[in-house]
């Protein structure tokens, strides 16, 4: 891994916890130069100072809900080292609730945070990648971006949209030496379920059983790095032969079976 990522500039958006934090720690160990972005500057400072080479980390606070300064933030990110080789678009949240009970504002918030913020930031970054004639977008989707299940319509909608947009982008930019990788994590041990939105828009504040017992984030970071190294179009992240891995297999080869199965198994 080190031969690929050493001295490469990696901008991680959504670096303050979970998968983003684990990626920052792992790539720092490999000798990469890291740009850490998220809303909570104090958390970014904590992560910077907890890595093996803190001097290789730059902090760039960024709020995905505030696209008005995406242009300036992108300019600043590329000014640190005069380039960015990899951009991880990783921030976001989840939701729980049936279609009937979920407020429309929750759908709008999911799309604004999980989809439109990524699109707007990508459109700011793309001219820089075109100018330098290389770059790699790594976008955190979900297994819910490939399938649907009970109580996840707002979250799944925002993640499905990512696949449509970034599959189109990949077709357009690959000839320019610009790559697009979609991550489809299954159950990863993060705080995403704790922070997920309920039907009225309030935070859930309860850990999901499946998430709590999910793949450790350090292992997730290593799986991601292996796939990015190979420039894969899409990478499943999670426990092999877990229920989410099986669900993706069924969706691809036996979708009718999966569509019947999800009716009986609400997410835990």
C-alpha cells in the first residue's frame, strides 16, 4: 500500500468520526498528506494530533449544508500542496421511518446532505482535476444505494441517487485519467445509527444492533484502500458472507427473492 499512497494528497470530507476518521489514521500511517474536513474543528484537531505523523495533516473545516463556500474551500484545499490526488466524499447521515410517517423535510434533508452536497462539491473539484489531468473521487454510498428495505426510504433514495450521478460522471471523465469509486458499506461499527433522523427529523440517539456488531472501522479503511489502489468502480465494505453481502448477491442474481425477503426483516 505504501508504494501507492506515500506522499499522495488525500482530502477526506467527513473526517471527524467513523469511516472518515479511520481513513485519515490509516493513510497517515502510509505516509500520505491528509486534508481533514468536517464541521467540528475540535474533532479534526483531535484526529490530527492522534495520528502517527500529525505534521502531514492539514485542517479545513467544512459544512456540507453550506455550499456557499465550497468554491473557496476547494481553492484552499488545492493550495495546501498545489494538488489533490484523492477526494473522499464521506460525510452524511441516515434515517429511519416508513414512507407514511416520515416528514417531507426529512427527505429534503437527506438529499441535501447525502446527495446535493456531494454533487456541488464535485463540480467545484472537477475543474482542478481536469487541469492537473488526474484525480480520483471516492464516494461513500451504502448497500442501501443498491437495495431497499423497510423504514429506510429517505436514506436509500439519497444513496441510490449517488449511483446514478457518479456512474455518469465516471463515463465522462475516465478518458481524462480521472477515476470514480463508489463505496457500498454494509454494517460498519460507526455512530451513524445513533445520529440517524427519525420521521419527525429528530435524532434517533440509539445504536442499531447490526451497526454495533458491524465491521470495525480500521478494517473498513483497509478494505477501502485495497479497492482504491485497484481503481475499482465499486467496492463492497463489510463482513464477507454477512447478511448485507448476501443481499447484494440476491439483488444482482435473484432480485425477486430479495424483494420478498426484505418485507419480513425490518432493520435492527
